[in-house]
């Protein structure tokens, strides 16, 4: 039986049946300490591993080169920017992921962040916990122009959700791979940041998007506008965002993803920055679905069957 290392935390909690099935297929080692794996953790544990089930923890060249038996990495989630893809390709390691599942939960989460920010919910809550009766002045969604950066499965659903509760809200979008999007007007990224009251990011982290939202784009935003990031932390210059919020140029931001996680930086000290711990896709239903999909592709791999959700270019032969 192949050896499987699960570096992702809490695998099998949402779908115990998936863990039971996995154990019938392989020898499984779980992340029982529930601590995010470091490079050293991988180096110590991965040498005899055939299949790795991973979350957002970094999978570096040094870890992959120790894993002489590694044939498959299965990513619970969408992005694969945490994996050294060049090294995986050199070693002909297959990669699968679960791109569809988070598109059910992240849009709902994004809408909740938008409403939270413009209604002042979290600010009022924090003040109330300090015995301070604070009544922030909110805004109506219908009066605001919203910019969506990246209109894939998640971004397009965010647009539909916004329109479903506020049909009159004007929505701009920027996506270099799309000419049109339902219920939204395409524009350049500079125009989108300049004209939007709320900007929400829904794009992968890669060479083109890393550091995309820098001090220049942030300073071009309207005074008292809002930024939301539920995609990848490395897309936003966190130091520049901190200054923009600290100086009250932006009215607020909601950040669920960070360049380095777990995050313990200064954004969490600001009242006008709503910070959450990368929970956009973390729902019972979606997590269970992702675990089921992971096991499906692992079973296909072990049985020599085609993958169901391979990453393009990383679909090599079976076990």
C-alpha cells in the first residue's frame, strides 16, 4: 500500500467517511498536532511518502527533493502557488486540486464582508465589548459602485449575489482573460480602483498578480472606499495597505488571506481592518466536498485510472 502524508490540518473532520476510505487505500499519517507544517516538518516526514495531501503550507524544492518516492500532491483548495511547480514538474510529480468546491462558499463569505464593512458591524461589536455605545453611520449597497478584480468561478458568483440583493448596484470588473461578464461593465484596472467604492479581489497568485495591489493603486482609490481580499495574500502590499488605513484614506478593509500565515502583523491592530484567519472556504459543506474529491483522485491514481481534477501540465502516469 502507498504511504500518504496529510499535512493539511483536520482532514477527515468534515467527512469522516473520506478518511475511512483513504485508510482502506493506503497507509495514512495525519497532521495530528494541528500545527501548520514548516519546511523542516516536511523534510523530517516526507522521505518515504508516495502521496501528499496539502493545504496552503509551503511545499518547497528542498522538501520535494527529499521526497524520492513522491508521485502525487493533492491540494485541498484552489491555488497552487504554495507548491514549487518547477521542481514538481522536473520530478514528474502529478498535482490535483479542488477548484470547484470553494466557489460555493467564498462568494457568500465575500458578500458578508462587504455588508459587514459598510454597515460597521464588526466595529460596533468591538466597541460594545469594551462597554462603549458606538453607532457608526452605515452605507447602502445600492448607492455604491463595486469593482471585482478577477471574474472566474468565484468572482462571477460574487457579482450575481450582489445583484440578487441590490439590482441597482453598479459593478465594474477587470479580468484580462474575459471580454464581458454578466451584469458588470469591463474596464481597466486603474479605472476600476479609481472609480469603485468597494474593490474585491478574486484572482490567483502568480508572477503577474504578486504585489499587484501596491501603494500606487491604493492611493488612487476614492477616499473612504473599501478593499476586500479573499484570494491570496501576496497580491496586496500589506505595508502600503496598513498606511492607507492608518491614514484613513481607505474607510476600511476586510482581509482573509495574508502573505505569511498565520498572520500576526499590524493590520490586526486597526479598528478599520476586519481580519479573518483564511476562512473564506471553510464551511462544513465545502470542506466535506473537498475531502471527498481528494479521495476520489487518489483512488483513481492508485488504480491507474485518469484523474478527475488534475492541474494542467501535471497529469502523469498512475501509481
